[in-house]
C-alpha cells in the first residue's frame, strides 16, 4: 500500500498502522537548511512515518555549520562529513545523492525526506519515485519549481520555524473576513471539489485534499495561515460546508460544495 501524502492525513478517518509506521530516510543538506526548523521538521516527518535514518551532510570543519552541532545531539541526527575540495563546487550535494542511492538499494525504506532548497536534488527525487518510494521535499520558498514539482509532497520550511526571533513572521490563523483568495487558488480548490463531487455537488474533504495534492505538490493550508484544510474552506465564501455523522464513529466527516447561484 502506498504512503498517503500530507493532504490525506487531514481527513477525519484514523490512520492505519501501515501508514504511521512507514520507514523514512531523512536526508538534510546543511548548507541549505536553517537549524531553527529542525524540531518542526522532525514533527512534520512524524506525521508520515518513522525517521529510521536521520543524516545531515556538510563540511563540519567549517565555522558556518557551528550552529547545527547542538541540534544534532538533541535530535540524534548523524552528521556526514564532506570536505569542500574545490571552491564553487558543492561536494555536499554529491555525497548526499550517492548516500541516498545506497540507502535506496540497501535498506527497506518506504520513502525519503529530502531537505534542501537546491534544484540539484530534482533528479534524485525523480529516481526515488521511479523506484516506487514516496518523496517528501522540504525547502524554503525560494526552492526552484522543478524540485518542488517532482516531489509527492513539498513543505515549505518557513511554516516549520519555531525560533522566537521569527515568531512575528510566522503565518497566523486568519479570520474569515481577512482572507482573500486569488483566482488561481480558487480554481485549484474548485476543480478538486468538482473531481470527486457527488451528483448533489458535495465532496468529502479527505478526498478533496488528495486531489489538491495531486494537482499542486506544494499546496498546504498553513502557507495561507490556516492550520487545516477545512478551516480554509470555511473562510472562502464561494464554498459551503456540511458536517455529517458517521455510523461507525463519534466523529463527523466534513463535506464541501461550491455554492449554487440563487
């Protein structure tokens, strides 16, 4: 059974043990990742499975990576030393790619978490997906679109930064009257609802989230200041929400519909 991307986990149905126990390799490019996001990163990875492998790559003789060292000890991340032999050449990327391919063939892993804002990992992500494993990408908003698009799911690390100095810059939960949806986002949401809607127009939120992710790998309601997808739909006046009781569960399932013109 394939792993489900991020959006599917927003459904109200419980996750299966197979999904929650998926074995993942977390590979971090230290040159292109900030230490402040590491706790949020590992918490995010835990939503998809177990970080069986946690490695970070860089030249640890350099003072540039000094701020990482305490984080490595706290989170049991294995540093992989890669000397910068030639100025202007990123030896770290090459070492990380070679290591990833070794893991792909030597370990029984269900997926990879590639943490970098560098487009050099585009082909690696593509190759891992070709092998049948899922790929979660993590990087800053400056990450080239080619790398973002080739991942099964891409999470922007700005929403994972728990550092106090960046607290004022983190997205907050928006009130309905403050959120303005642009045409591109509205079309994405509308098309996803329309893909799986019943004849009555209602679509199950969990399925809608999956369709959105299929169309846009970097979509995440947190990028717009919402904790959950349902909160975003509630803030958009073009949609209406309905909660339905489930016969075998005390929880309610959320359904979405494009508002009909009166």
